[in-house]
C-alpha cells in the first residue's frame, strides 16, 4: 500500500489517498436457494421467530468473511461517506433556478418532456389543469397504472394544476417545471399523504410536512400527481410487492421494472410523467432506470436533503431523479439539489449550476476495471462495449484501473444497509411484512457490532483507494454496465407476483456494480445504451451503462449522460425505443 498521493484542500472530509493492491475479481458463488410460495412463507415465519435459523442464514451469506481480512486492521471505521466540495468561485452561490436547461420540446424517445409541456402551456395549446385531469383519468382507467401509484389526492392535484394554469394565463410561470406533471416515490414525505415505504407500516412525519427535495419541486410549480409504488421497505431490486401490487415493465410485462424505485420507473417509462423522484440505497434509482430504458442519477451522499424525513438507511441512501431524457434529469436534479440551510450536510454543498462544469474542466477519462466489467452477461457487454467505442471517438481516454476487495465490499455494503434498516423496524412489526423481508430483517438483526465495524473499515479502505484514483486521474469516471443482466425475468410467473420470491443470488448479481457508489458516497448515473432480446414475451429489454464520478462531480456525469443520449438515439429505434406500454397522454387524452 502506497503513501498518500496528496491532500485535497478543495473538499471537506476527503479521504486519505491510499492505493490498495489489486486483489483480483471473480463472481461471488451462488450459495442461496431460490425460495417461493409456501416454503418461503414457512422459512420467513421461522426466521422471524428463531434466532438460530436467522443466524445460520447470516453466516451462509458470507458476512463473517470480513473478519479474515488482516489489512482492515490498518483502517479506521468510517461511518459516513459524505465528502463535500468547497465552492470554487462566488458564481457557485447563484440560485439553482438560473441554471435550468432550455432543451428541445420533446425527448428523442418520443416522451413528452418538461420543455414540451411548458411550451404548450405558454402557447395555449394545453393547460396544466387539462393535463392533470387527463392523467388522473388515464391512471384510473389503467390497471397497471393504478398499481404504480399507491396514493393520489385528486383534489390536491387539480388545485395545484389550476394554480399553475392561472400563472400561465397571467404570463407568470415560476420556473421551467411549472405545471409539469411529476410523481414521487413513497419513501419521501408529502403533506396530506401517508408514507408507508411500500409496506403495511406507517412512517409518516408527525408534522405532516413535505421532504425538502420534494418541496423544491412544489415551489418551482411542478404538479405532483401522487405517490409511487416501491419494493417493500426498499429491500430488493425487483419491486415485487405482493402487499401493494407489482408494476410490470412497460417494455415487456414478463419482466420486473426493477427496484426499489419501480413505481417511479414505471410512471416515466409508461409516459405518465417525464420526471419522477426515486431513492437509492443500493442501486434503487439506477437499476429500474436501466431495466426501463431511462436516465437515473444517484447524487453525492448528503447533497440532496430529504429533511425532515428520516431515512431507513442513513449511511447509504440518497434521493434523486429518474427521467425519460437527460434534459429532464438535469432540470429535476438542479431544482431538488437546492441546498437546505437547515440541514447540517446539505447546507455545505454549493447550489448546483451548469457554470461549475466549466470551472472544473478536466480531461475526459473513463476508468475500467476489466475483470469486473467483463463479469456481465454477453448480451449486456455487446451494447456496453459499443457505447464505449463511441465515447472513445468523442475524445475520451479509456484507461485500466484496479478496484480491490469488490466481493468483500459488496458484502460490507449489504451488511450495513441490512443492519440499518432492521434497526429501524421493531421485531413486533415483522409479522406484517412479506416473507422475504421477514427473512432479510431477521438476518440483519443478527449482525454483531464487531462485524459492522469491520464493514465500516472496508468502507474506509475503498474510499481511500478511490481518492487515490481520482487524485491521480482528475475528472475520471469509472464505467461499468449498470447491471450484469439484461432485465429481471419474472421466472415464477403470476405465482411470484402473488406470494413473493426470495432469490438472493439474483439480487446480489443485479447489484454487482451499483452498490459501490452507495457505500462510498460517490455520484453515479445510468443511461440506456441499447436493447436485447427478451427471454419471454413481446418487447425487447433495455440495457443500461453506468458511470461513477468523484465526490461532487455530478456535472461530469451530466455531460457524459448527454453525450450518451446522442449515441442511444443516433440510429433511431435500432438502439433504443419507446416502451410498448407507453401511453400518448397528450394525443389520446388531452386532445382526444
């Protein structure tokens, strides 16, 4: 292990820069059985009641292997991955509203974009009230649409739309989000709405307040259509939810939307809204974005305030946007990233503006850890490598890097997020949850404090190695497929949707690439780069490519995502197309 490369005076809480030797990479063994139906219910009840059984499952997951890594003795535990870039110039303090992008009137996917709606409102072709009413009618008449939404307060929706309509009538729109229909995951608070995190439990804020990041959209004039479905407690990557219903992938209904922000991805992919809010503790924005052919941004840890909402996974989870185009992703992100002066972490971040992109101009470098990258399925590697060649043609340098202890790091992340979420749910409430979550939470509660500390030492090791890489290669983006698999096929059919399923091997595999950004606090983005043949049914399955930037480098990711968007649509529907389940709200409902 080398000595520190150099300090990072432009950051608060920047890790020490230490290179850690390459430990190689091989796909973790698949040690877990797939359990569904009655056996799943039985095991869930036993695990909930008998510590001996959940203890066996904890050991079978491999969590104890962190005890055997002697190098961890050289690292202190790091419990919080927040790293904050200091403002570079006074211009960084300009209001976020000044940096809303002005883009074309509809996205290349044929989705109606925020800019399209605003243009139509200004011309009088549409009104926010007419759009909101059409959406409410559309959702009410579509079974899958209804499953995607957990709660809609029609009176609130129409009142917000009417206020926006009045503002346009008076030529006084608040922002490029005014009147734009959006929706939010059930993991945030929204005044008047319940928050159950996709479960039978209640987590609503006692103050009946709205999460800061949601309030920024509201203050910008966005019309929130409702709260969206999610995987129960955010504890898997399918959005299989027997309790609240499971939205199916609009591209192919034999596939999951991905999760845990599956309702958010469905609403955007189906064309109901151009923007939705998601939450990401282990890929829960990026995985459904990849599965549904969308753009998803997981911001730097601590940048987006959800106050006063108390998250279930405070050291791994963040809020961020999902959108059908990069223009809308950027717009949504810049508004919700407005610093919350009442939050001790968010308040330290400078407002997000496009001007900071030029202030931090760096060489275009893509770092790839080949053994890890190549662990994806062949169907995923083909479009991913083609996209890399395109980026190389734009002047990006592609370099080989190493990332140590990735399988062990993934275990450390899983141990951490399970311990955090299980500590927030009293065992007396386990009986109301799905069998799969009874198992997961019971296993999470078996984590000894000494092992949890080992996991935080692993977090510090990974952060220090990444600091070394980012200091050595300024501006570098670490690129990989978003998931090693092209979508998640519903292999058990309707039975899995009714009773749930526990497929830990597939869950772990789907998170092969995404977990790292959550554990170390870096921002990451998923963009669609192609479509592949499905295992079953009509409709090809989208493939996502992911980039992870250094702490605070959302601007580099946005620039990269815009360039990737041009690649995805350069040959029209050959690489990407609108979902088969997409609904033309404007033509069919507003004008119909």
